C-alpha cells in the first residue's frame, strides 16, 4: 500500500505509480500485511546482497529481483582518518564497491525490479550523474531501453559509463532540474516509466537497505551518528525509514542515530532550510559543485530530509568544494578506500561537526562514501617518463 508523505492519502500499489494525485508529493510504501518477525532476522544470513532484506522490500511472493549483486558493501574502521580528524571511533561504509560504482545501484535496482514486474517496457531519468549509470546498467540487465538526461557538465567518466551500459544519453545545458523537465516530457510522450528521485516510490525502498545492512554489520546496534552527503535525499530518507521499520519489527532497540546531512557551499538548499528553521527547501540559484551527486538545487524530498534530520536530533553543514575535494584525495591515499568528492564531503562534514561541538570525539560515527572516486577522474596526471 502507498501512503502520501505529505497529505496522508492512501491507495493500493500497482507498481507503476508516480507521485500523490491529490497533492503532488512523494508516496511512501507501507506494508500493513507483512510484519517481519524475529525469525526472519535469523534467516537473513542465508541470503546475500540487498535482497536478503526482501521481507522489507517491494517484491511479491514468486517474483525474482533484477540484480547485479548490489549491497553487502564493506563497513570499515578508518583509524588514520579518524586520528587526523579527531574522531576516535570513525567508520566508513564504502558504497563505491557496488555495481556501477555507487549506492545508486540499490535504489535503481529496486525501482527497475518493481517496474519491470509491473509491465514497464521503457525507462527515462534525469540525473546528476551516477543514477544515470545505474539506470543504464539495470535497464541492460532487464533488457529494457533507458533514456538518460544528464547535464553537459557531468564528469566525462560518468557519461562514458552511461554509454558503455547502452544508455540512450541526451546531454542538457543546465542542471538536474532542467533534465527533469525533459524527462517528464519524454515520459508523457512515450509512456516510459520515470525513475526520477521520489517521483516513484521504490528507489527509497532500495535505499533502505543502507540502514538494514548497517544494523546487520553492527550486530543489530546502530552508531551514535551518521554523516551523509545529501543531494536528492534518498539515502537519508531511506535510512530513516529503515530504522523505523527495524524498530517496529523489534529487530533493534534503543536510541536511533543522529542523522547529519553534508552539502557543498555551492549548492546547499537543505543546509539553508535547516539553519532557517524552515520545513521545506527553497530552490538554490546557480548550483555549482564538483560533487555532482550533491548538485540538486530543488530536491522534491526536501521536506522529508529536513524531517529526518530534526526527528533524529541531527543537523546539516556545508563544505567548500576545495575542502571536500582535498579531503577525498587525502583520505583515498591514506586508506586505499576510493573516495568520491561526495565521500570527501562526508569526512570534511564530520570534522566540521566536531569543530562546532556537535559531534563528540568519542562518538561512534559512520560516514558514507556514496560512490567511487574513479568515476570523477580522467586518465592523466602520470609522472613524466
Ligand atoms: C546521488 C548521489 C548522492 C546524493 O544522494 P541522495 O541520497 O539522493 O541524497 C551522493 N553521493 C553520490 C556519489 C551520488 O551519486
């Protein structure tokens, strides 16, 4: 069943829905008929990847997921980074090791699975980059064509990955908001299913597995704080939904983590709204950042992101591009984990939160490296021979 995140309207799901017909805001999936039990928890070990959590996912009995092996990403203690930043118990969840190099594989995998099972024969999506790579790959896996609208300024390696997976790539002068207008026109002309963030309810369901996996890896406990580089907001919203579902199922107890969003000072609508005490984001003029996943000037999930930050007792901070890029470079060479600029933003954000006294040096902190650094690099920079 679907429940509107804003006006509370409910309806049954057909697997091909967009946003709430009454108010235009995102649907959230609810599972009133299936309450996972503690027995399901002991059986998890037998599954693998994100679909081991299928008791919480939109897959009907007898259906099989469209999968490339997403999930089961490493949760790594990063002592040297922690010492440098002043955090004694810092961990990184490395989402760059997913198929297609980013955590977008989880959400797109779930959305493509649900839509194809419900009869989709064509997809479209606007992207700041990595969602386009994932959509092209999962479309190829399903044998369904995918039109991708991406800004011309997207890192070239990301664009070439979209093409490599057979994506039908159209470049747009502008940002993801402009791409979204093209995608909606294409969807209404062709009947393609629009996979835009929160314009269908199932990407969030895939993103929940970030939270489930973290709890599993920590023996059904959760950290004090999660530091997450937020763009469209699916990761934050998904994890917060996951923690609520785990608690309702009796799989975890006690305090939930404080959720912290990190953005770039070149595009920080969530930070601005959080600091102003607002309950929704205003569009950011002229968004600019090398962390392309964070270049989302008017997130449809703004209200839900702000809710998850406030309900959890978290906050939002913005970091300059020069600082987040330098942090990604340093941390990559320091650990062997390949940090994207977004991952660098999470680490630099943790340092900033510590400096403001919001994080304590002894806190158990998990920072997310949402994608792999190689997606942002071009060949070159080799020493002269
Ligand atoms: C898309 C993306 C983000 C932002 O993700 P949301 O969960 O939608 O806020 C962050 N980092 C990377 C690498 C991304 O591709």
